[in-house]
C-alpha cells in the first residue's frame, strides 16, 4: 500500500510539471463547455429564401407573407423567373426556393388541393432537414388557416380544428445548452480517463523508466494502480468542474443526486481506465497510443448520442451503441441531471457498465501480464 | 563463493540467436567485465540476470537465488543501471533519489555513507531536473539510484558509453571504491581499453563467450608474434600489406598497422615495402592488446557478423 502511495505522489508531481497537462485539466473544460455548448445547436436562424410565384394570386401572396413573417427566414433580394431558380441556389443566394405553380389558388379553392414545391440546398443534410421542417410547419399553418377561411365562407358556425399544444418535459424551452453540457462533461471525463491514462503508462515504456522500475520490488499491480489513481482523481475533479461551470455559468438544472452522478462516473472510469491500459499494452510510444485512443474515441463519441440521437441511427448502429460505454454515461448524466432519475431508474445502466468493467479490467490485466 | 553463476544459457528472438550456450561465474567482490561490440548480446544477458527477461534454456543464479524462481529476492539485492538513461527526466535529482529509496522501503539518509562520494558531486544540482543534467552527471545519478538500497551486486550495462574521457575515468575510480566496500560488479563495455580496469573479463561476440580470463591471461594466450608498422603513406601500406601474401592479418590501430606474419620472421617485409616505394618505414614487435586478442579470437571462431 505504501508503495502505491509513493507512486501516486510521484505521478502527481509529474502531471503538474507537464506543461501541456495543466491547460488540459483547467482550461479545456471551460473552452469546451463554452464553445461547444453555444456553437453546437440545431437551431438555424435567418435562412435566406426566395419565391418563384407563378400564380400571383392573393393566396400565393399570403403564403409568401407567412414565410417573410417567420423569424427563421429572410427573403433574399431579386425577383425569380423560371430560368434563374437553379442559379439562385447555385450561387448560394437562397437556401430555400419555394415554387408556387400556376392556378395555385384556383386549385386550392376548386379542387380542395394544391401543390407547392420546395427546393432546398442539401449540401448540409441535417441543416436541410431542419429547413424543410420549418417550411413544413409554416405550410401546415397556412393550410389550416386557408381551410378554415374557406369553410367559414360556407358554414361560419362549425369550425373544426385540432389545436396542438406542446410541453417539453425536463427541458421546457428546448434549450440546447441544457442538453449539451451533461454530454460534454461526460466527454471530458472520457478524455482524461482514456487518453491521458494510456499515454502516461506508455510514457514509462517510451522513456525507458519501466526498465528501472521493473528491477525494484514494485509489483505490477502496484505500478498500474499507482499510475491510474491520479487520473481517476483528476477525471472526477473534471466532472465536478464541468458540473460547476454548467450550474454557475449556464444555470443548468441538476435535478437528481450529484452523488449518484459521481458514483456512476467512478464505475465508468474503471471501464475507461482499463481500456486505456489495454491500449497502452498494444503501443510503445505516446504517439501511437494517442492515435489509437483518438480513433476509438471518435467512434465512441459519434455513436454516443452526444450530437445525433441514437434513436435516429439505423438499427445496426443502434446495436453497436449497446457496447459503447460513453453512450451509457451520457445517457445517465442527462437522466440524472435533467430528469432527476434515481438509482432504480438507471439500474440497467449500472448493471451493464458493471459487466463491462469486469470484462475490461480482466482483459487489461491479462494483456498487461502477457506483454510486460 | 560465486555471486553470479551462469550455466549454458540460450536466448533467441524469433530467428536471431542472441545468446548461445553462455556459461561463466563471477566471484564475490570482483569487477567482472563483459567486453564485446554492439549487438554481441551483452544487454540480453544483463536483462536475464536482472530478472527482466526469461531465458530459453540453461540456468542462472544471483547470490544463490534462481533468476526465475526467486526473482523477488534478487530484485531486493541488485542494483541495475540500464544502458539507456532511465530515470525520471521530469523529476529533480533529489526526487529521483528519494523515490527509488522509498520504493525499496528505505531512505537516502540511511544509505548516505555508500553514495556520499558520488552524491557530493551531484549536490550542487540537486534541485535540477534529471533530464537537464550533463551526460556524466546523469551517469552519476543513475549509479546513485542503483546504490540507494545497498545492493550486493551492481549490474552496469555500458555505463561509460557516450561519456567523455574524464568522466569515464572518474566513473571507474568510483567503481573501484565500491569494490573495496565489498560490492560485486558486473559491467559491460564496448571499449576494449577499459578491460584493464576489470579483475576478469569475458570477451563476447555474436552471443557467444570467446574467452574468460584475467587481462594478463588473455594477452599471454595470444598465439602469434605481433608487429606494429608505420610508413608515410598509410593507405597504400594497408593495401600493399594485404596483397603481399606474407601476413595473416592486418588491422589499423590508430597511427599504426598491427600485423601478424605468416612465417615466424618478417625480415623480408621491409625490403618488399621499400621496393613498393614506401618511405619512413617503422617496424617493431609489440605485446598484444585486448583488441588484438579480440580480433584474433573472432577470426578463429569463424564467426560471421550477422548484423
């Protein structure tokens, strides 16, 4: 036990002496949380649009007005003709062009149905989806209004309509920051647990100090535990720092128990640290360790539900996320922080991650014993 | 009693044989030198004896402990200084020393007597990071760290490689003092001229020990007459001697060529060289050096250098 304490002490000295380490620990959380939380949002405002109005009726003008009135859209200058519609999008003057065909009003009144065409620049797929969504909402509104007006002309008394009212639970204003901060904090913990730990172990190999350590009475498990404990502590510190920034700077609600978050984070860190240890047994230099860890982390993060919801992934991808510890951690962070889930609610996560922890630590120990 | 006993050790890395049937003993309290070029297998041997590497076959013991079964006991009583500087470069001199002391469950104070002579030279730099020390200072620090737990045997793997001549001399003086304190020292070096500082030496080449003896013993065994020869045009001299057919071996040794003649006499040689137009010829019979012995043994073992 005393040996482990000496190693931990030595490790902390080295960490705080490393010039790149302090910024990573203290400045990166601020930068990441502030930049990502503000930058990574799905809201798109001020989309340039234009209209090719071939009908020029009162209804088509009304539709145009509806788009102009929306806070999301800004009409770009210039009249469109059939010939320069494509040009408008090619030159990036408009992301969205609405084509209102001839006889739009006539068809709507007489045949009770009419069509408009939406041309959307889909270079950025998700932006295009969001623009289409906004446009659709406006069209639906317009549709209902138009129908009500028409029905009223014949039968002013009966005005059937279904009003929809939304209430977004746990994040009433659909605040993107509220949604991102728990995830990004989880990311920081992952970064420390996975990347820095694997690099620190490989460093002993790369510099050759492991040779000197191995001829001392230090046991292998003492060395590993001694080297991993500091990162465990720093990662939990990061978690606390991230939560504080979220609470104080962004006023994120923390509904559930903080202790539950830390408890789950500790379990998660056991998994992350042992994956880091496995990586260190496959590599000889810090650079190799960094590349491999980075590769794994990108996959973990893309498949974690941090940026894109897991539910929107194809089934095979969703199955892969079952094996992604980051996905469980982010999910628990969001559940506990925003919804106030208790232990019973995240029991399943606990069980799965515990299994994961057992497997990854035993594999790490097996690999480490075999290689070193 | 022997400090180190090695019997018939073999070790291969995939297809390359690093050690072939190595056997030797190191007596308690002597300085034993392993002398051989890079790639001879010195480091492999060190790593087996310091319990860092498993041998393929044979047996090896350190102070009566088996290197595989009793590795824990061995690690408590040996000090190892690897060929590459392997202390923490980002810790200071003091911190490195303290760390290795605590790891052995002891303190610098308790062992100060042993390292005092070396440590006083380091003392002015004790707060400096190890990575920022000069080469000679690094070696001294590494030696201090290897000594901090009062080991019975020191394993020094090429401690003087890349160190300036003055520091090299100092280093060997320190080893002599340690020897006087009863510590057995196994040291390896690629420098033949350090052989005379060891009590006994083993010449090692391509994973095999060619000879083990005291320095005098090895030199006495040199079987042929040896001449040093010099002229004004050394380059031409070298090629002429190789062509003439009168010499067994011709090697360049600094400003002289060392040659062993085929016949016992080399009287015809001077005439031959004058004919070839050499001036300023000097020929004298000399005593063999370790290097001559090494070259001779190497050619007789017919070893091909498979680097």
